[in-house]
């Protein structure tokens, strides 16, 4: 009897324990349960400027509370759209990474509305040794001569986006690339300035920080600024660096010639104007009262 009661109490304890564990697990599952939704992601890498095809996409379950803005839930809406940036495999396809509907593939799909793309000829020096890559910002510098044939240098355009170098528009590339042409994104007004600037002089690209939006408040540089005339005072050179010397001090001072005064020569009288010498009249000589002739 006692054994039966003990077994019954043991069985009841086991049943209560199983029920407690089951309730605890169910409660934990309810608390950690996350609602999900369908999100369209890239099935493989989608290159910048390429048209999206159906086989480039797939649908996955994504936490509804953490889905990005502008995601697509239906993959049938995306074929034919153009990517304006690189989309990695498994990354959600959002509206902000696509060109406007109806855009064709290629560089034209990357041009922002209201802007234009213009190419300039560069080399290893003008192109900042190949570091002016797509996605970077540059200033455009022109070196020319004014209406008095005096050379000057001036920044004509600031914070211009580099769309492509040569035929490459991939913005994920970080290795410098020396090319012979760079395509810039400019406004129509800036396109006119740039075309005029390269017609009157030579252009140079000045690489700038991508987050630097402050304008360059300069008045340009003239030849007199290099020689020290009218230029602001130079900061002292650091240790180990030569002190800049104005060019005018390097040139030898001009030698001034001093001419002796010329004395006027006395005028020479002509023979016709010369007066004959005056002869004195001879006086008669007398000896003992008698006149003696000579």
C-alpha cells in the first residue's frame, strides 16, 4: 500500500514537471517569435548600371520590424529596372538603388536628373595619379592667360562628382587607375564653363574629401603671387624645409649705365670769315736830322 502511494506521488511529480517545462517552452517561444514578411533580395551580385533580370532576384523571409525602407515584396516588379549602384548577393533590392523607371542601362542611367555628363582629357598628373575614381569628388582648376597675356590659375568648378574613368563606372574600385579621360557630372551651366575653360587653357583635377562641402574662397593665383608682389605673407617654413625666396630676389639687379656729360667743342671759324692781321705802320728813322729809309 505504501509502495503504491509512493509510486503514485512520483508519477504525479513527473507529470507536473513535464507540464511545467512544456508551459515554459511555449511561453519562451511566444516571446521570441518574430513576424516575418517576403522581401526581394539579389540572388547574385548586380553591377552598377546593369539591367535587372528575373534570375538575379529571389524572395526570402525577412523580419518585418527590421526591413529597409523601399524594399520590394514582389519580384515581378523589378525586371527591366537599372541599378544605379552595386547590389551584393543577399542584399535587399530597394528603390534608392535603382534608376528611374524607363531608364536604359549604361552610364546614362547614373546621371542625376537635371545634370549632364561631360568628359575631360587627363593624364597621370592631371588625373591626380589615377586616384580620381568613380564616386569621388574633385575641383576643376584651369591654367590660362588673361587679356594681357598674363598667366593665371583659378578654380572654376567645385565638388564635381566623377561618374566614370575611361569606360569604367564601378564605384567599388579603390585601386588607382591612370586613364586618358574622366567623365564628370555637372549642371548645364557648369558644362558651359568647363567647355570654355578647356578651350582657353589647360585643366587639372584636384581631389577633395567626400564629406567636405565647404567652398574654396580663393581669388585665383597670378604670377605676381609667386614673386611675392601683392601676395599674403608666407608662413614660416618648418624645420628641414627650405625657406621660399621670391623670384625677383633671385634675378640679378639691372646695371645702370652712367654717361659722362659731353662738353661742347669750340666752333671753328671759316677762312672767309677770318679777319686779316693788322700791321703796324712803320715810323721813319732819323740820323742827325736826316731821314733814313729802311
